[in-house]
C-alpha cells in the first residue's frame, strides 16, 4: 500500500541564495537540480525510515544515502542510476557527479554498481515545466521524491505579501515501512533545508 504527501516548499536556496552559496553556484555553474538533490539527500539522512529497503517482510535501513536519479533516455525509456554518498558530497562534487552520471546514462555507459541498490529515488520534471510529480516507487525501495519546477508564488511574511521561489515536493511512500507522520517529517526537513543554504 502506498501513500502520497505533497508540500510546497520555499526554495530560497535557489532563488535567493546567500553570498557564499551564490559564489559557489556561479563558480561551479551549479544547476537548481544539484541544490534540490543535496537537500533531498540530507533530508533522507535525517529521516532514516525512508532511506532503505523492504526485504523479507521488514524494513532494512541503508547505511548511507545512494540517491537514485531518474534519467530520461534519448531513445525513450527511463533509468535511475545511483549517486553514492549524495548526503556527504559537497555541492561542486555533487554537480560534477550528476553531470557525469546523466551523460553516461544517456550514452549507455553506466557501470553495474551504479544501477544497483539506490536507497531513495528522485524524479525531477521541473526542467520540462511540470509543477507536481507523483512518482511510482522502485521496489525494494520504500519511497520516491517527485520535484516540480521552481515557481514564484505570493507568500505572506510578517503580515506583508512578498513573492518567493517555491517548489512542489511530493513523497510517495510504502505504508508498510512508514506512515503519514514520517512523510510529514521528511517534507518538513526538506522545506527547512531549501531555506537554509548554509546547511548544504
């Protein structure tokens, strides 16, 4: 049995990064996907009940975060290679690994180890203008995160209406391993990380 939870998160880390992150973004030519993926990886490290596998009738937590990245292939189809240790990579390291992984996935040059055992998969259709993504979990994983495009929305802050960059994050979860409260903790952690670039 699966459940879906959705949250609209403020994406200040993308729209208005602090000067340190802004300098790194410019120097390393980071794309928004790298910032989003790093936030998801850190949230998975905090909410471990969603980072692992359902095996032999029980949840088995993973020892680290191997983020599966859904990649559309040029000839059609989809693959989801794993970005190992995504939670511990620096933003420049994650961006470099992401570029390399996507390039080799589309060129059919993935290593067997890169297609084995992702602990949590992310599908991001934001670059295609999609605002909300409801994904299907890859067993034996117990969760999948869908990310939409970054959209500026009106937000009330201290009684004043301002415009903030936001992203819709959807969590698909296996109810055998977690419940709605666990999903809410994950989405809350993700929202907080997206607003605090210094933690990435």
